[in-house]
C-alpha cells in the first residue's frame, strides 16, 4: 500500500501538530518531517515576550527529541525542501534527495516583511521570527539604551515592553494613525496606547520611517517624518508573508497563501494539504478565504489534517479562532473574527482601575468577537459562548458579562 | 527529582520525572503525555492544561490562584474540587509521588 507515507514540510507549530495527531490517531505508515531550522521544533510566542541570551532560558521546545523517536517520526532537522513534483508525488531536498509521498502537508509558515527603507542593512537592526533572532535581540538589549521599534502591531508592542523592562528608552514608530489598527477595535487601541505610554514607552503614530543612518556601519539614528530618533538598536515587526513558493512553483493555486478547501486540501491537488500560517482557507465565520497567523490556527489545522490522513472521522475545518498577546503587564486576548462588525461595546471588569476590560463586537445583532484585557476568564467564557446556539445577542449582554451568562446557561443546562 | 503520575481518562498511568522549579504542565508536555494540550505554552491564557489532582494530594498541591480560579469555571471538562491548571502548579520535591488525573476534554 503506502510505503511512501506522509511527508510534512515545516517543523513549526503546525507541522508538529500534524505528526502528533497522526500518531495519536493510530497512523502506522512512515512519517517524515523536514524542518530547515537546525534545532528541535519550538514555540514562537515566548520569543517576543521574554528576553534571554541563552536558548535554555527561553525553554521553548515543543517536545523533547524522544517524542519523535518513540513515535518513529523521521525528523530531518536542518533539511530544506527545495522542490515539489506533484505529478510524481515526491519532494526534492536542498541536497538533491528525492523523497516520495502518499500525502504531503505544507506547514512552511511565514517570513517577515523586510523593512523597505534606506539603511535597513546596518548592524543593529533586527526582525524577529526565529529563536536565533530572539537570542540576538536578547543580547543586544543587554547594552542598548535607545531602542526604536518599527511597527505598532503585536510583536512590536511586546518587544517594546520587553526592552522597556530591560531599562532602555523605547520609541514605537507606527505608520497608521492607531496601534494594532486592523487587529483590535478602536476603543481598545486607545486604551492600549495609554497603558504603554504610562509605562514610559513613547508612541509615534501616523509616522513613517524615512531612512536609517549609521556610524561605522552601526545604526545611529532613525529618521522619521517627525524628525530623527537616536537609536543603538532597531527592531521591526511590519507583518509577514506566507512561505507559499513551493506550492506556487509546483503549479498549485496560491494567492497570499496556499489555497485550500474546507478539509485543508489544496484546491488543485487532493494529495496536498496546507496548514498554519501558509494556508488560505474557508471558514464558517469569514466572508471569503482567510489566512490566520496564530498558534490556535496552526495547532487545530494540523490536528485536523493529521486525523484525516489517519482515517479518523473529521468534518470541515471550523475551529473558533482565538489569539493572545502579552504586552508587558497587559494580557490581550481575542476570540472570534472581528472583521466587519457593526457595534462594539466596552465593559469594565473592575469599576475603578480599568485594568480589566472586555470589548464585545456584534454583527447583525449577534456576538461575533470578544477582545479582553487582563481578563482570561471572560475570554474563556467568550470561547464557550461563541460556539453555542443560540448566539449571544446585545440584549443577552445588557448589564451582564459573558462569564455571568455562561454560568447561568450552564446552570440551566444542568437543571433541564 | 520528584516523580509524578499522570492518569489518563482510560485509566492508564504515565510515570514521569518532573524538574523542580518548573511547572507540572511542562513535565507532561516534555514527556509527551497525551491529553495536556497547553496551547498557550503555560501562559495562563488557554485552560487546555486542566488536571484533577488526586483527592489524596489535594492539600499538598493547594488551591488555585485568583486568575486561575476564575478560569477553571470555563474549562472544557467539568470543574471539580481539586481542578487545577497544570501550568500554574510549581513542581517541588514535596510533590514526589503526586497523582493527577487528566480530564476527557481540553478544548
Ligand atoms: C515572535 C512571534 C511571536 C508570536 N506570538 C504569538 C502569540 O502570542 N500568540 C499566537 O497565537 N501566535 C503568535 N505568533 C504566531 C505563531 O507563532 C504562528 O502563527 C505559528 O508559529 C504558525 O505555525 P506554522 O507551523 O504555520 O509556522 P512556523 O511555526 O513558522 O513553522 C514553519 C517552519 O517551517 C520551516 N520551513 C519553511 N519552509 C521550509 C522548507 N521548504 N523546508 C523545510 N522547512 C521549511 C520554517 O523554517 C519554520 O521552522 C507569534 C509569532 C512570532 C514570530
Ligand atoms: S497552558 Fe495555557 S493555561 Fe496552562
């Protein structure tokens, strides 16, 4: 039957989830994972939330090496897949080895958008994606005094807080008029800005970086639309693009991500799946196809594909999207998809300090997304309720929190 | 180093060595114990590392902290008196021989 087995390209969060689910569901064929980074697969979220100079200090391995060995998973660390031949059902590695597959899973993730300004090649300017990047930034923070963060998104704001905690003067430069402009509701954008400013982080919105200037090859200042900023370290996070070139070169449908159906199969080839940051997929909560960059999405998509290949029953992909970001003292969590909502209601979780907040977003009189600050219980209640029928209406939430509503519904269920 | 026993819903047990100074969730994940999902990597964000501490050891492990206590009301499997989020339980030598039960569902 299948001497060829499953080949997974990419050993990140999604690739790991695929092989964990495959073996968990009893798949017995050969499983090979190509992971071009030379170290054991790891989690990325801690990289921007802690600063360390030693890899052990971050403690980010997903599982130890024994996990793969005990499950007979051929983990090829430091090996890159260079080409995909869908007609012959085989991949070719960077060193020229051809490996056949019965099922192929693309879990190649995303890469950072480069900083498109003169001077971006100077020493002391870093983007953050890999563990190596995090260690480089962690070391640079030991001596940095003036840190400029380009991009007021999740990674930028997390890093700004890390740098501030290490004692640096920190300025965030954001091109849009608001922080996290697409990711959270305007009400929380304002709140987060105040929070970060209170912690001593300077925030310049509506400001473009024009160029970066150096001295002796080392970054010296960042020239912005509002004037120059001294800098001995620049970190930037201005978005990522999916690594979909293998699929594109093989002739599969690609549009800012590998296009897949509700089973997460390439729409061009049923033997090829794509999961995680590199996949553009349909979702019952979205208007069209979406591509998500989150741990939840990577884990749940990987698990679905692993179970499906193993022959376990698995319906369409419809997991509720959720996300978290720890920005210093602020834990921001999002459940659901916020796009095209028509009403946002902000509710305090504590009357005096406003340390805890929830923002309920409605569309056509039903709750579709919930953002919370420092309120994980409310986030969890949101995740339960967003997946239940009947949907939560604005009236249900008049004068109530989701936590209270979830408890009340649970009690009703128990009584019924 | 303390030995901790994870009991799966089907009754099978996994005995693992936990490092003092880490948390219980890490002992499970690094030994590939099924049923501890730990989506957020120990960040007290996801409640997918829920465990029931064995009744005999409830006092040894102690009660949840405030944030955890609230979160435990919304775990996938029912809450019980000895429910904890395993990423919030510090491992120490005192926990040697600890038995924890893994719930049916985490997500
Ligand atoms: C700094 C940082 C912080 C984050 N924080 C959060 C957070 O707080 N919460 C959250 O939900 N999400 C967060 N994310 C996003 C989350 O980490 C990603 O969505 C998730 O890792 C996606 O998993 P993936 O497997 O699709 O991609 P990745 O984890 O990126 O893994 C893809 C892997 O495939 C390898 N690869 C690519 N092409 C090839 C090839 N041809 N051959 C072999 N190997 C290949 C890559 O080198 C990489 O190791 C963060 C991301 C970053 C970078
Ligand atoms: S691992 Fe997420 S709450 Fe414990």
